[in-house]
C-alpha cells in the first residue's frame, strides 16, 4: 500500500531483508544453521538495509548534548552492532509460549503509534501490519491445543528485523521524529520499548563472557527461564514480562510529562531496565538461597499463574481450535 499509493520505494528493501531473514530462520529451524554463519548473514543484511535506505543510527537527537549527526565512520558500526543485537535479542526471548509474539504485538503497536504521530506513514504501516499479523499467531500459540503454532527462529528473526527497521527509522538523522516535541527523548523512547529483551540479552552475554564461555552459547539463564524456575506458567511468564516492559514505557512517558530533560529520561530508562532484568534475576536468586518471605511470595505468584485448562481458558481453547 505504501509502495504503490505513497510511492515510498525504500519499503521494498525493508521487505527484502525481512523475507531473507525469515528464510534464514526457517532453514535454521530445519537444518540448524551454524551460529557464526547466521551472524554473518545478519550483518550483511543490516549493512544492505543501511546502504539501500540510508536509514541508520546516525543521530542521538540531542542526547548528552550531541546535536550534530554522527559521522559515517561511527554510524555504520553502531548501526550494525545495534541491528544485529536487536535481531538476536528478539530471537533469544523465544523460550516460552506467547512471549516473542506478545512482545512483538506490544512493541510494534507502540512504534506504530509513534510513527503515525509524526506522519511517518511507511514505518507506521509496517509496524501496524506486523502487530496485527502477530495477533492470530499469538492466540494459537497461547490457547491452541490441536491448532497450536510455534514461531521458531524464522518468526523471531523476522520480528527482530522489523524492530531493527523501526529503530533505524526512529534514530536516523532525516527521520520525521524531528517533528516531535523538543522535550521527547527519542533514544530513551526507543530503548524503553526494547528494554527487557535488550538488557536481558546484555546481562546474559556479559555473564557468559565472565565465565569465559562463548556469548553465543545457549543456556537457561534468561529472564523467562528464571520465571519458569520460580514456578510461573508459560503464559504467566510472558504476561508478566510484557507488562513489565510496558510499565517501563509508561515510566519513560511519565518522565517526559514531568519535563525531565532527555539525558535524565535516558538514565531513568536504563536504571529501570537494569532493575527489571539484572535486579530481578539476581535478587530472586538471593531470595531463593535465603528462603525468605520474598521468595515465597514469588512462588505463590507463580502458582497463581497456572490458570490453564480452567473456565474461560478452556472456552478460548475450544474457539481457537475451531478457527
């Protein structure tokens, strides 16, 4: 629609990298593509996206006093690092039912609102379509029994590439986000939307490196694994994390309404991101070792989330299985 009606030709390049990464992910699901090869392909696709669309992270929009665009020698490595990082962060949250698809719905909806607010129709349409397309999958993934679906690497890598396109559209120098109110911390906003997947991935990668292990080595130390260990159901884990991320976005918006400058907004989001990931993960481990009241509260909360196969859940399952 954006291509034919509005004449936005850059969208064809975004669709190309999305489809290419979807194919890579499907091949990975079937044949287990080596991590190093997948990484090379991701870097190549992000570079192609930057080359063809000129959308990249080359403007911090006043953060820390930086009002001039970032030089190409810094912008390209930063964009490649951020793009590949976002793609893998989204890929790594695909561990429990409803998490990656539910997060994709939440984040794309927020990005769509932002883009439509500043009249970026192309990016807004891509985000809105992505959010809408994930809704039926989410319902089948969460409620389906006979019709249950799994997103796999194909779906999670595709969502990650869409998130990368969203961030590039938001933080490029020629973005329409410049039409925003001057008090909006654009970098803080983008980080708030991506908060938990990004900070949790950084925590996990750092911990692996400190243990002298490969940062690409799979393990069970992600935030969603911690919730499962505490007795949360898959759906309870997904809902808790997604609403926590949404809460952090709300905290960022509060800081904007209070008139805090963009540097404070950024630090505010970083602080809450660290608290929600590192703080909760290691804090809950400490509570478990000491077997204190906080640990027992988390266990009771986790037990309460096991509402599958009851009442409304069964009715939803019957409806979804018939679709």
